[in-house]
C-alpha cells in the first residue's frame, strides 16, 4: 500500500468532492479522505509520500486521438506556420539534409492562416527539387504534394476525381498538388511504410509525451497497424497508457467474423467502436452543410454517408455487439447521423438488443432543431474544445450566423448530453489543459475574441474537467473504474503544482503537471 498525504485532492466524488490523503493498493484506490481516515487502512509494509501541498485530480483521458499519426508527427516537419513562406523554408531545410529520392513528410498547414491561401505543387518543387514531398493539413482532411509525388501516383489532368474527394486543379485543369478527402488515398501506397517495431517505438515515445500532459488514457481512432503495435507493447508490459482502440469501417466484416465486441480486452487495451465518416471538415470546406457555405454558393460540402447507410452499418455492428462512432462536422452530416441513429435505436429495441454506447465525433455545428436529439437518443457527443481557438474565425467566414450552434457545449450539456472531450491530435496539441481552457473561455490563448466566442456556450471549470474524466470514461464503459478518485476505482492520477481552481481561467493552458500515475505507478515525474 502507498499513502500520499499533505495534498489537496479533487475526487469528483459527489459525496465528498475534496480530500487530503489517499491510499493506493494493487493499482486501485483503497481509501480517500482525511488523513486519519486513510491511515485506518494502513497495512504492514505501507509506504508514505509527502505531497508537499500539491493538487491531485483524476487522470485525464483524451477521448479522440489518432495515436500512430500523433506519434509519427513528432518526426515530421512542423507545418503549422504563420506564413506559407515559412512552411516552404522548413521544407527546404529538411530537403538539404535528405538524400535525393527520399520522401519528405510534414503535417499541420492551415491555408486560412496564409495570405496566399493554398500552396501549389510548383512551390514545393522549388523548395525540394530532388524529393517527393507530402504535407498533411492540420485538419487531416487535405494533403499538399509536389510534382514528383503526383507523377508517382499517376495523377494528371485526365485523372477523374474519386468518390468522396477531389484533386485541386489550376485554371487549365492540371492537378495543383492539393488532395481533398478521399483523393489523399491515392498517395498512401507510395509513402514509406513503417515497420511494426518502428511503430511500437514511436508509440512508446508518444505515451511519454502524453504522460507529461497528465494524460493516462486515450480513445484511439488510428489504423489497424497501430493496434498490432499496441498489442506488441502490451505483451511486453511496455504499454502504460490505457487505450480504447476503434475499428476502421473497412475491417468491420472481419471484426464481426472474428467475434470482436466493443469492450473486449482488459483495462489497458480494449476494443472500442467502429469508426465511420459522414462528411469532411471545416478547413477544406468539405463538411456537409444544409445550405451552402457563406460566399461560396455552389458548395455545401461533401456527404460521405447518409442516414440509410449509417443505419445499415450500425445494424450490422449492433447485432455483433459493436458500437458506432461517426465523424460528423457539418449540420447536414450531424442531422443524417442523428436520423440514422434514431432508426438504429428502434432496431435495437425491436430486436431486444442493448442500447450500445454509440458516439458522434466532433459535432461541430448543429441545426438548432437537432440540439436535443443527441441526449434523447442516448448518444455521447465526443468533442474537441481545442479546435475552437483555431476554427472560430473560419467558422464565422464559412458558416456565418449558423455558428451560434457551433461547439455548442452548454446547449448540449443542458439538454442532458454526455460530453467526452479529446484533442484530435495531431490535428491539435494533445495537452488537455489547452482544451479545458478553450471550453471555459471560448477564446484563443491571447484572449480573442474578447469575452469569448458565443460566450453563452461556455462551460464551468468542473464541467470541462468532467469532459476529460467522467465523460470520457462513460464513453468507453469505464464509468465505474475511471474518472473519479474514490475507493475501488483504478489509481490513475495527475499531480499539479497548484490548485487548478485557483488558476485564472485564461492561464489554465500554462499548467504543467508534476507527475502522472497509471495503475498505481508513477509513470512520469517532473524530475525524471
């Protein structure tokens, strides 16, 4: 047993929200309360730790991350720059140290931040004349490549746009190097494929970066290769980050045939939901909208799956005991998903199937009429508050007054919806304190817009914390194991140097944990 005392503990136990000491035994919370209450559980061999007045809260859970992509992005060029020219300079610097013919990869560009807008293949040709180049957008819904990459793909003026995507083109119809949505799939077979060992090593490095942020668990929406590497780490007792692993739609038949079900696994690695995409994203203006984008009358985005298709996939999965997680950003996509879920709930009832923990991923903008339906259908809203500081200006430009129901945290919570918060890393930083600050201030780190963007949708600090703890735990079926510090729960904790409730809201993102515990073990400490 291990007792930590001289601390202020935020338990999230409604019966006793704060405590001063905690006892941990065999990876679980044995006792939590006043020091004398905790000492009553002491057994021979108990160790003690003076917390020196630190603040302890439940370990934070990222409910939407692309784990392998995040791990690999740490090795790529950081393309999240204020100007297009700075991005090109970084490509040129990497090219100077990269052998001719080898791929140059990067991530994070956002054309909305660049005066010129989208870059072109010719620009990358000049920066890296001897290498194929591929840079993914911050949204992960567009890519930017050079002429060498286009030639490898065999894409030219005569190549038709694929279903669910398109190639950017110049005035003459020639591909300009921008790949939207499913057009990105053309380049994937030509990219360097990491080995299982390299992926496992990248994931092991990534989990350390996540621990430093106070993250003790994630819901991963990456590819099957990531699952293989995670199993490798788990088998070798190197996985010390709780992972709920989603099932890509393309392998749903194989998962059903194998007998996988949501929740299969153990407390470190388990199966989550099957992931579907109903539309694109705000950045490339491919999110499916009920009416066209502002100042772009011919564009209402891209709808990849309608209500009938969502229902059909959901029916197949539900019979097998697999829940759905559907990406939906635009108001039309969200409506289609809700209507598909309504029919799926009816099917579950008619066939005496359990109501599975279905989810909607992102839920960025809703029609006002649709706000109450997420709670009524018992669907979890898996949202990423950290997107708001990056997206609010683009939302104003592209959605206009429809943005009143964008990132509608307060309206959804008031309607009874369970909110599960994440980062969508590597689209954004996985730092949960940045997400918490975005949820409570609805502004950038610099405080823009003043007073917050649609401030009536702000959350309180306890509500925002729940999104990264009890809400995320509920989404994964862990509500009786994670998200609180109380007897019987798993001992996942984060220790902070100051009481989070005494930090000015605009400074929450500056919080840096002192230590992170998973399963009763300090997996990371500041002095490591």
